[in-house]
C-alpha cells in the first residue's frame, strides 16, 4: 500500500510515495491538553526551601499511629518477681500442714516386687561350692552316644561325617522293574538338534555358486543424493 504526497505546504508540489512501514514508524501524537508529569513531588511547592537542612516532617494518620503502638499485655499476665527473695507473711510462717499435704509430700514408695540390680561379680554361696551332683545330673551330663553302625576313620568335624556300615541284605537286594525304569536316563526330544559348531563347514557347491541378476541388483548399495551445502534453503 502506497500513498502520494503532492504538496509541501508552501505552494510547492512534489510526488513522494509513503509505505505502510513509514506510516507505522511515526510516533504517536500527543492528545490535546496533555500536561507533562512533574519531575519532583516538590515541584512548584514551597515546602522545601533552598539550602534547607532540616529533615522532612512526616505526619502519621490515626491508623498508622495505632499500628505503631506496642502489643499490650494480657490481663492475666503476672510479671516476674524482681528478686528471688520476697517477704513471707507471719501467718504463712506459722501455718500447719494438713494430713493431705503431708501425704502428698512423702516420696513415692518402691513397688513391692522391685528387685535391686545384682552386682557385676556374682558371689557364690559356700554351700553351692560344696554341693554334690546327684545321680540324675551325672547321667544328663554324659555325652550323647553315637550310632553303632558308624565307622569313624577320622575325627568327626562339620566337614567330615562318619561312614555308615551297609547291611548285607541291602548288598544282595534286586531292583524292581519300576526302579529300573526310573533309573534310565531321560531321552532327548525327537526334534532336538545339537548346537552348531563354532566353525561352520561350507559346502563346496556353495563356494562355486554364482549369484543371479536379481541378487546382484539387491546387493548394490542404495544410491544417495549428495547433500547440499545449505539443505534448509
């Protein structure tokens, strides 16, 4: 969009084209009756005089004056005593405690089942040191007897158990048909194929085979167009 200006305002005429961007670039004109903002709050006021050294006097409103006051104390607030010593009345000095006060003043009694902790070093009574074990205690203190069928070649340890004797009847036993069936090893599946060897054997016919025209065409790499310097253009 263009516009033509044919006059300068002084009688001369000329042709000049204005574009839309030139028209938008013009600053916004001020409205009629516009008054520019004051550069200072003291402009055209006589509150502050020249070379005035006193600070500005602030005037608080009633609400600000109320907010500046400290928080009042609670009506039940009791201030701390000025000293740990305070006068005691004569009646308080001669007062006698009642039965309830005396009962409350007693320390808490220990529970009847409470037992004091024993010392770290236990004291053995002389009677216990001279006591004799009964026949039952001697019987219980004997070690447990091992199985008579166990033959120990070496000292038994957690890693070396005893060797048991085999019953002669077990040596002459004959296995049943069911046990022989269960003792047979599991057969592989009829479709099972063993794993292929690491080095495959190539058939001589495969080594002499020739590729067809279609296979040669498929074996060619895919053609790629050369990328331009600036592909975004």
